C-alpha cells in the first residue's frame, strides 16, 4: 500500500510524544545515520513499515513503464538492491533487510545506465543537429529481400508450466509462421520477446496496462509474441519455420528472481524446443499449424531474443551445451537440438557471462531509452579469451533506433495494447540525436525493416553458412540496401581473427593510459569526468570496481604523439591479411587520424597504414562511445621483413593536432567464417543458502557452489562485504566436482533483534569456463523477536517557549535501529499549530512553512519518525515551542502510530502533549 503524502524523514531526533502507552512492538529498519543536507531523505523517498520488514520506497513523479532494464536503488555509488515495482508504475519498494547495512547517502535510482530520479537540466542553447554518417558501400548479397515461398500463420496453446521460483504457472503459447509449398525439413527460428506490460484493459486509457499475472478480470494479455510477425514472415519466405513464444507469465513474476528471470526464460525456450523435437518425431501429435508447416530441422536452430528475451535465449544456448542444476531448471529432458546462433536485440546482460562458443549477433539501438547503457555489447567483449575464439560475435549499432519499435506490439499506432516511444524526449529541448524530428532518428517502420534485415543476415550466416553476408556483420564496412535509410555499423570478435593485443591481458602502455572500464576513481576510469554520454564497452555490473576489464586511453595535443601497447608474450599475426582494430573517439568528433605500426621481437618495425575514425552521433543521453572497426593490411610488415610470428608491440601515432581515442583491442584478421565446435568446459553456478542466526555460538557455513562439465578453467569471484558494500575479488581455477570456490561465512548467534544480513557472492568467467547462475551467497535470517517500546513523558505539559520532552525506551537493545512512525491527528479542543513550534523544527520534519497558520494535523507531509539507534535502549526527544504575544487557551497535540499506508494504526501508540499560554 502506498502512502499518499510525502514523508520527510529526519536522521536527528524526530518527534515522539507519549501518553503513557507501553508494550507496543516497534518495527526494525536499517535506518540511515546520515542522509541528505538537513538530515532528511531527498524528495520522493520514504521509509515504510513493511509487512515483514521496513521498506525503502521511491515514488516517481511520472510513470516508469514496465521495461527490461532493472530498476536499481543505489546509495553513495553502491548497489542497495533491486526494488519490487508496484502496479501503479510509479512506486518501487526495497525491503531494508535486502539492503546493505550502513548509511543511506546520496540515494539514486538507476535503470540501464540511466538515472531515473532526476532529469538533466534543460540547456538554454539548443544543441547542434546531429548528422548521420555517409552510407556504406552496398554488400553484393542483401538478406533483407523476401524469399520465394508463400507463408502461413497460426498459433498453439499448450498446458501452462511451473518454473522454479515462480508461484504462478507460465503459459506455453506461441505464434507460428511457416513457408508453404516446400518439402523436407527446414531450420527453425525461435523468437522470445522481452519484459513489457503483461495485461491491458481494452478501450481503456493509455495508463491501463500493468505487470499483473494472471491478468485481472476485465483485462487481457498483451500479445507481445505477435510483435515479430514481419520478421517471421521474411524468414519464412526464405524457407525457415518460425515460432514466437509468449512469456507474460515470466514478466509478471521475474522481479523476484535473483537473475532477473534469465533461467526461467531459458527453461521456457527449451520446453518449446522439446515440443518441436517431439512433433518432428510424431507429427500426428502436433497442433494444426505445426502439422501444416514443413518438419522443423532441430539440428539448425536460430534463437532471437529481444531485451530480457535476449538474455533468456543466450542462457538457453548455454544450458543446451552445459546443463544447469536440476533444482534451478524447468526443463529436465535431453537436448535434442543444436543452437546454430543467436540474435540479441537491445539485450540485457545482468550476469555478464555470454556463451563463448555459440555465434551471436547483438543489435544495439542508438536511441535505446530502456536498456540505455547498451550493455548488450558485453555479448561481444565478454567472450574474448574465454574459449577458442572461433565463434563470430558481432555487434551492429543502429543509429536512431529505440528499444521498443523492434516489436510492433510495443509500437504506438501498431500495437493492440497501450504503447510508447521509450526514448523520452523533452519537446522544449529535443535531443539532437534521438528527438522525434532529429535527422538521425528512424521511424518505426524504418527501424523494424532494419531489424528484420539483420535478423535475416544472422540466419543466413549462422544457420545457412553463407559467408557472403558476413561483411554486413563483422566490421567490413558494408550495408544491406534493404535496411536503408538506417545507418548500421558493425564490429566483431572471433571467427578468423587470430592472436592480438587485448588490454585485458598482459600489456604495458606508454604514451597513453591502461584504463579501467569500471572504477569509481576518475583517474583510473576510462571515461572519467567530462564525458557526455556513456560507453557500451564500459557497462557497469554489480560491483563498483571490476578487475580485468580495461581499454587503452589515448590523449594528445600535437601531431606525432605516440602510444605504444606492448605485450608480455609475443603474438603471432602469421596467416592474417590485416590488423583489425576496434577504436572509438568522442561522439560527433571528426577527422581523427592515426598511423598504425608494429614491431617484432628483433626490433624490426613497419608502419602498416593510416586509419581515420569519426565519432558516432551522440548526446549526453546516448551510449555513443562505441568502437568502429578499422583495418590496415599487413603487406608493409611483410615487405619490411617483420617477423609476424613474433610481434611484441603496437604503436598508434597521432596525425591530427589534438584528440582523444580509446583502443578496445586489435587482432590479426582474415576473411571467412570457420566452423564452430563448442569446447568441453566446466560450468559454475552459485546458489543461495538461508540460515537462522541462532541464539549463541559461532557456526561456519559455506556458500553453495556447483561446478559441472569437463576440464578446468578460471573464473573471478567477488565477495561483497554486507557492511560496506565493497567487493573483494580473486581469481580461481575451477574443476568439475571440486570445491575450488570456497567462501566460508561465520555466523554468530545472539538473542538481539536485527535485520536479515545478505552475504553476496558474484562470479565471472575469465578463461576456459562458463557461468550460469552468477549470483548467490548466504542470507542470515534474524530469528529474535523485536523489543517492546515504552514512552515516558519527561515534560509533556509545558509553557510556550519551553520544550516538550519524552524518553523512548526499549525492553532491550537491538542490533539495528528501532523505529516507529507517527502522524498528527485532530484533537477535541484547541490544537498546537504551525506557529506554536520552532519554524526550523517544522521545516526539518515536514518541509512546511508556518504560514498560513494551521493545526499540525493539517500539515501536508508531516510524518514523525522515532529512531532508537542500534545498541541503545533509550532516546530523549524534544519539540521546541515558541512564545508569542497572543493570549490563548491550552493547546494539545496528538500523534498516532501509523500502518503501512501511513494511516493511524488502531491500538497503536498514541502520543500527546499540552502547551500552556505564557501570558
């Protein structure tokens, strides 16, 4: 339930007036010892007494649409937790037992790299209009052209399924589009939509959509699974059987999943694939639309996922190769399919552990207003050096595309349910890149056509093996005319790229800086202060600082400045045609030129050529610090006698007067797409154990970790301190069945009341391993009753100008702050007014002014928070009154303890005090 009035919470002594009532149990909360200036939480924030524990609550002034990026509460730059959204679309609640202990400082709300609780100040000078880059040369093969087959469309609905961790069954329904007039088995393309509203009221207002599941009476399900019909028809015309599955049941419940629902979505995808495998063997048992379609060839499967659906299909590809723990999985059958590749559209990647040996294409929308940090870039960057590196991992950056318009059911004017443009734009100060009328912004139809074209390109390369479409995806600088007028840029890692210069490996940098992708210190961070916008390459994970994620930062003020990247172990470029570099420069910048040179271990050096890089169109609201792929041939090195089998350094020399650039990596490159075979790797899954603290003694528990699969590999383990939120990390070699990741946690029993304490553990793959459940740990559950509260008046009948005073006492000390919340209620007779109390005190507890004079019970936002700090058993509280020249009768104030909704609680503490006239 939501309080209707804003609560200004003070961290100093707040009001508690007593009338001798005792024996009431107060609620415990991890109360802030310090908050904002003046000791109060910022506007929009409050603390409520939840059903089982206090809750930190934030209410947005405008509706926050149900989307794919997680809403996160942060304090002083560290993650507090992921709050539960209320159905009103404005309110988010985080149980304080889930938050880190310590002070709540600098509270902020983030989602997908975008801050929600504040808006950028409006600029008085309009930003210059962004210019789209020139069109790239056309690729000879255009995968966006419709094929020769007619199509048929239908749907199926099976019995709902129960998935681990979800209390309500999830639907098993899908839309099928298949070719007709074709014989023989055909490859299967499966689509999975992302996290969107689940239900809506037909013919209702735009706001009548919700995330409820199942849908309440009078509302119907949002048909998100029908939003890819255009893509399905294109693929079906080219000979693919396509199916788009519904996941509303997951969307309505995934807020409670530690991984955001990735494992549940994987289970759902594999349950559908298992059905298709059954139907391929027993066609007579299949639904009508499946019987009418060609038989699906389950050895050639392409998975396409949008947003959280992208993370879901990526996890499905992982789980198909390396089975997850049975107790976490909703599918327990054999794998009777082969995933040839994945397409991930504006995806989330909460775990940041992509599948290294399954080819992937990640579509990054340049105007994404939902997953706005474009964290899906990790599906490319995060695969480097993890496995053999033969799978192509491509990212295409679609300038001017938003998040929603890849799905027609999320697109205004095309959707059955309420829909909106996810890139919020201020009409008075339009964004120069993503504003509705910007030259770089795509219409919904233009965007969807580009998406369809590149989905078809991935199908043709990953499934059909047609290398002629590879230049569209691998940074070769070609375009598909069917996607015009969209400007689509690409880069990639893997495939026929050989050894190279990887900043995350053993390198030294001179003339530049080896910078950290994620670090709170501006001196170490790659972008640091002053950057307008963000970089997809530096998308933040769950820790404030990460080890092993780097780039090379270049800055120069004169022509001829040189940056050298030297490797500790020589790399071989033998057999490569060119050196491919992924470089980016500040958005909107033009004319950056760099000479590229290599030196071998014998000291022989050659300048390979000159590259030019321009910045992407960008603003302070876009993630436009994105790397362009540039290549220089190795011909000059061979002519100079450089030993390409033993190269020790790479030089970048500026040929422009000043500038900045960032090098992500450089690789030996040659054309082609090699066959990919998944390596036998160990898989790591972190579990969570919940234990009672007990009354005495010390017990040691270990975080549950499962290592399955084959071989050995290295992962990085982060252990988060529950008191500070800081994470310590270490590199661990893991083996199946081993106990290499050993995280012992001591639990000290006591009989004092406190909050539940989470000890979180996170893990990332580094080399030769994969990670499924990346997050887990140990939660220590408080098992002691809360102390009772008594209130004793010390001065509850005073003359004006004196202070009312009370003592709040606990039956015993607690290990957390004990608090209770009160609201003034009307009294019979004269009531203490806004001009009877100290104006500074009034402002501190309510934000109100004394004028116009009104009873305290009529002051909007006056909630009084009693706070007995942890370890203490009493608190003296005073309310200063003021003396005036008005003759008046005695005035009374009465405050009553509140319930979760901020209403007076029947039977709760009632606090009263009286002030007498001094004249």
